[in-house]
């Protein structure tokens, strides 16, 4: 299962895809994303960084962070992260993501 987070869900060329493949679900907002995870949707594309978490990883998802500059980072359970820590319980992945330690965030001017 895959969870894809997008820094810029509305901008092209590196935002969320307009046409998703069959079996992929598009979620804007907390409640829709939460529901898709709860029912164990195979492929989720979302703008919600809250779910870029150890809880989502431990639910069986592989995390993908799509940054505005086109960089995509994949995070798996137990993997060494760019800041040197491992993706293990107790690590706050959302904090690492939003602080730019997983990948460079754009300025959004």
C-alpha cells in the first residue's frame, strides 16, 4: 500500500496528478484522507502531512513525499532517513517533513 503526500497539490508539473490510475484515490482534507486509511485503500494521494507518520507506516503503507521541485522521497519502515535517524516508532516523520529534513520545501511566495 502507498501513501503519497504532495507539497503542492494544485500546481503542475509536480502537483497531484489530474488523472489517477484505476485503484488510486485522491483525498483533499483530513477527514477524507483519514477515511481512506481506515478502510485500507491501496493507493492514496493526499495533501495532508498529518498522515505522513509512523502510524501510517505501521499500518502497512510505504510513504512518498512529492516536493514542489519535483523531488520524490520514499520512506519505508526501518529505513535510514536523510537526517540520519531511522523510521522507527517514536520518530515524528511529520516534523521532519515540514522542517525540510526529508526534502527541500519550496518558499510558496
